[in-house]
């Protein structure tokens, strides 16, 4: 099998699993209890929080909230801010966000909130001037993704957050595709809230975190115990928290080398596709987008059939976000950036990771010649 769908999820690293195992078997105490076994797990959580704080440049460990996923982090930020602000306040987001963000805002609209949607430009970027025009004195929250999960386009979050703050709005970014792959300093970016998910950077599924700048007030979604300083009830998933911190630490150590290596793989594949297949068109930028994500339309071909045929040959790719698999709708992302139906219906995403090599690209090209 050749796995080229790392934007959907990644293989957990062996080192991460080794770090997690003791907290499933030996150090299994409930961190909210008061005896020694519990103190071991409480310390493990504290250490993990400190590791993450340092890597993303947060000032305080209390600014790191553990959640079950990037989806929960997005929901917490969006609904938590807006429910506290009230229905007379507005929010601004973009039309090509992940569905965790779009459906959170749709839920708020059903309750009477007003949400403004910005369209990205033709290369998949939200222009700061457009954001500034949309944000008013009644805007409480702006939520713009850091990296688009389908095209790999990277937004200028520092500039976007500055424009939002000029009008007094809180700025949240869904950074699920960015954390562990780009250098991130939340203070430098100026963000108030940032969402991340461990399984996107070789950690376990079912765990994520939300950075919340000290002083930002929001309503919690979970009622129950006083875990996570009363903001996220429920017994902590200690093993997964430990695994997430270890995965992020390892990713940070390798980040610069991996960026260069993945960009080389992406360039290689993009160049070969364009040279050999007249039907191939790159969606977005090869050089400016995320090193590991390449979105290609094979005009005249059906992407669902291509994904199925490649799967039969042992190659895993996707036709869009994993959360929309099985639907008949074309990519809302590619539609938002203005591509034709022919381009969206034939688009395939290749996403590379730390276990991919040039040999994988060679095999993929051989199979594509057969499939196309």
C-alpha cells in the first residue's frame, strides 16, 4: 500500500505509541483523584501541557485546553464565544472552511445569529482588505482557517487577525492542517484562539487542543466535572494527551527538514503530471502552498472513479475532505475559489507525509498511466 492521504490522517509514530502505553496499563489513575497513582497521571498531563505551550509560543499553560478533536476545538471556540456575546452580535468566516467550522456557524444561524461569509480569491487565499470590509463594530468573532485542507493554501493569519482586532473582534483560526507542519507562534500571529488535532501530525486520533489567549472569555460546551479549569468536563484522556504532546515535540524537531523534503516530492509529482498528462491541471500554487498537499484536476475524468481505481492498485488518495466522503456533492472548497464543475468533479488530492518517498511517486506515476 502507498498512502498519499496524510491530510486526512497520519500514521501514528512508534515513539508516540511507546510513550502512551504506560498510561493505559500501569499509570492508569484518574488525574482528579488524590492518591499517588492519580498524581502520576496529573503530572503527565501538566508536562504535556507545558510541552505544547512551549512549541506554539503561548505564555501560560492555562491557555492550552485539551479536547477530543479539532472539531470539538472549533465548536468550542465558535459557539463558546458567540453564545456568550448574544444574538445581537455578528460573526465573520469564509466559505471554504472545514465543515467543523461551517456547520458550527450554520447551527448558530439556525438560532438567529448573523454570519458573514468571505470568498477566497482564485488561489485560495482570504484577502485582508476583504476581511476588513466585512468586520464591523458589531462583529464579535472572526474565524479563518490557517491552511486549507483540500488545496493547501496558506492564509496570512497575522495580518488577518490584526485587521479583526482593529474592530475589536476575537480572532480564531482552525490550524488543524498547520500545527506540526509550520512554525507557529501564537503571540506573533496575534490569534486569540487556535484549534489543533493530534492525528494530523502522527499522534493518536480522538485528542486535540484549543489555545485560548489569557483573558478571552467564552462559554463551555460540556457540563459535568471541573476538569480543564471548569471549561471542558470529562475525565482526561491521559494516554492520548501524552501521545499528542510527544507527537508535536517530534514534529517540531523535524519540521524544517520535512518541509524541504515534502516540497521536493510535491514539485516532482506536479512536474511529472503536467508533462505526461495533458488533462492534468494544478489547483492552487505548487510553491506557495503547504509542502505536503497537491490538488490536481484530471479534466474529463471522474474523481470518484479515479480514487476507486487507485485504491484497487493499492494507492490511497482522496477526492476532498475525509469528512465529506460518501456524499455526491463536489468540493465546496474548489467551488468557492471559482473552479468550474468540470474541474471540481475531476479533482484529486495527493497529500504526503513523513513515510512517503520518491519511490512512491514513481509507482504512482506508473499506476496513473494505466488508470487514466
